[in-house]
């Protein structure tokens, strides 16, 4: 059982709120996620896609989408200083690396915006929030994406795609199905389960101060949907808790 302690105004991003017997567990999990993504993508880019039936192709795309989401969740944990709290430089390096692998996203920019989100959740100041009571999924999603993407990133990713296709001779179908499509699906997964559901205004109005709600699911389904990010109220209450500890935080509260 992990032991919670109340977060205080003096608490820094790097200070843990739990005691763990294995102090390198966050780093180990991050390495496993990155390694699995690299190995999986490398194998899939070299597979003969013409030999795959559609019913085989779909679960592979979903698998790769899940790994992409894991990259982003790892970078998110790094923003909270919990991937490797013993060494902030290594912690933030991993966050920078996973965001770069995810889609050349700028770590420092997202770090500032994410803490602005935590300090002002579901408000006009919150960069991840959109439209107040008139919340539309697609309008909110495009607003969300616009805040984190730039033409420079799009041009760079397009260049990588063309370099991989014409210089490395990786088939375009493989690049599309296993690199481009999973990253886009992952953005929808992260937005829906990590922003739209937990931060949409409930019928009775927001509950202060976190203005977030938990979407409780069975532990295995919670993991598959978005690495336990449905426990969003717990994440805002204890932002220094790793994603893999959120279910235990929820159990400790209830």
C-alpha cells in the first residue's frame, strides 16, 4: 500500500508524495515503454504489409497507438518530476526524448502549459480548456491540438516521412499505418480520456478546486484506455503521483 501525504503550497514538482520500495521503478517503466515502442515500430516498418489481413492489421494499429500514448504519458510524468525524481536532469531528458519520439513536440513549451493547466484547471487561463459550457468534442479537440502544434513541426515530420520513404525505402503503407495513423489516434485517445471526459463540466457544475472528475473503471480497462488517466481527480489532487500509482491512490481514498 502506498501512503499519501497531503500536497502543500511548498511542494515542488520533483518532491514525491508516495514512498516506494523500488526507487528506480519510474525510470524502469519509462525505459520499458520507450524500448517496446522502438522495437515494435522497427519491426512493423519492415513487415510485408500485403501479407496482413485487415483483421490482423487493425489490432496492430491499436497496439501501436497504445504505445504512442505510453510515450506521452511518460513525458507527462516527467513534467511532474516523477519518472526519475532522484535526478531532475535525467527526468527531464526522458520527458524531452519521449515527446520528440511522439511527434517532435517541444518539452519546455508543454511543461509550462501543463502547469498552467494544473494551476487554473477548466478556466479561461487553462490552455487545454475550450468553450466553457458550450463544449463540443471536435471544436475542443482542434483547439487543443492547435495549441501544441506548429508549422515547423509539421514540416519536420513531413521531411522525416519523405526521407524514410525515398531514402530508406520504407513502404509508404507501413509508414502510414504504423507511424502516422497511431500517433493521430493516440492524440484522440489522450484528449478524450485525459482532457475531454475528466474536465467536461458535470451536470451539477464543477467541484473546486481541481475542477476534474474521476472516470472509474475496472483496473485493466483503466490501463488500456489511457494508462489510468481516468483517475483524474486523484491526479490533480496528488500531481506528484506516477500514472501507475493512481489506482492505488483512488482505493486509498475510497
